[in-house]
């Protein structure tokens, strides 16, 4: 009888571990999905801002005016994630990644913000690929980008 109880406990433990992994996996996927939706949102915002700017006659002045006015309207309604600086990042993001299908689902907005701050396109591509291939978090990406080798 005790042996049968041990088998039942082992079976239940295996089942419990399997269920935990299903839950944890679903949670990770949900976070990734939300993160990528946010990336797409900022890309589309950047695209829309860029397209609108291109219609203005004096592009530099119009772009500054446009982004300031957007931020003035959006920030009170949606929060600090829609500040002038953030809207400028969206535009820059779109300009550096003009093809939506090339956006990497493995990267989140924090990682893309770090990548768009890198002026050298080759260096940016290197860190983008490394972040994807190594499954870096935003913190790991930042550490790698800002790491200075001892000299």
C-alpha cells in the first residue's frame, strides 16, 4: 500500500511540475507578446510622425512643433511614455528600422531604445544580433553595450 502511495505522489509531483512549466511558459510568452506590441506601437507612431513631417514645408520647424504639440496632448492622457523625448525616439526608431517586418520579436522597447542610441550602424546591428542570439534581457543588453574592456 505504501509503495502505491509513493507512485501516486511521484506521478502527482511530475504532473504538478508539468503544469507549473505550462503556466510559466505561458506567462513568459504573454510578456513577450505585450513587449512586442509596445515595440510595434512605437514603430507605428514613429512612422506616422515621420510621414506627417514630410508633408510640412519647413521640415525642421514643423517637426519640432508637431512633436511638442503631440506630447502636450498625449502626455496628460497617457503618461510620461508619450513625452517629447519619447516621440522623438519613435521617429528615430522608424527612421532606423523603416521596415516593420524586420523588427525582432525577441527584443523589447528598452532594448530598441538602447540600440537606436548607437550611431554606428554596424555596431548597432552587432548588438541587435547578439541580444537576439544570446537571449539577453534589457539589463544584459545595456551591460554589454556599455561594457568597457579593462585596458
